[in-house]
C-alpha cells in the first residue's frame, strides 16, 4: 500500500510539473491569446473587487487609472511585493493593451527589439512602433501620478501618435537645407512608449 501511495504521489508531482511547464510554454508561444485572457480577467476583477464595469472603450482606461491610483495609495500602508506589482502590471496592462488594439490594429509579442526580453509590447500592424502598457502599469504602481496610464494611453492613441506631439528633430546642414536627425543622434524617444 505504501508503494502505491508513493507511486501516486510521484505521478501527481510529474503531472503538476508538466502542467506548470505547459502553461509557461503556452504564455511564451501564444502571447496574444494569453494577454486577451488576462484582459478578460481584469474585467472580471474590476467588476467583482471594485464594482467597476470595464467595456474596452478608451474612456474605460480612465477607470483603470483610478483603480491604479487607489492601489498606489494603499501601498503606503500595505506595501505590495514585487511579484504582486508584476502580476498587477500584467493584468491591468493586458486590459489597456486590448483597448489599444481596438483603436489601432496591433498584436502582443513577448520580446521587443527596442525594450528587450519579456517587455510584452503591443506591436502596431502598420509597423509604426510599439507600446508597453504592462510597463506603464508597473511604473504607475511604483512611482505614482507621474506615471499616469491614462495620459500615456491618450497621447499614444491620438491620430499621429506620439510623433504628432514629439516629432523627429531636424537640423540645418551646412548647405542650408533642413534634414531629419537620425534617431541614433539622440534626443528623441524610442519608437514606442
């Protein structure tokens, strides 16, 4: 009997390990559907924990900002662990990213050529850049109002995007002609925000 229970325990542990590994592989190989499912969880969490209805409209990002402001203030008396902040960043960032995707055709990817490994950017289908809503949420929870997600969302989703508000710098060549300064010469933002 003891041998059977040991065998059962070993099989259960092996199965559990395979499920965890499968979930991690699913998330890394299928980032877009994974982030969609997280956004659905965010909608449910907003409803069940905060009494807020999120509808994927641009104005709903204001509601997310309000929730994040509350979470930031609560951290002053009940600090969140780094893992809790990261989990919240993925949950609420997934929701904001899905709102962005409804305005500007895009998809999620795991890594970014601009921001690096595991950045989870929303990459625009027209190749105009990428945005980092999970990072926005993370910084909002760490830094407070100075990293307001609604402001970032608003400027990013306006016609012309960030380039409208922060156009590439120009300089005058010795010939008197104006030319765009290459981004490697500094001073500008990366392609995404």
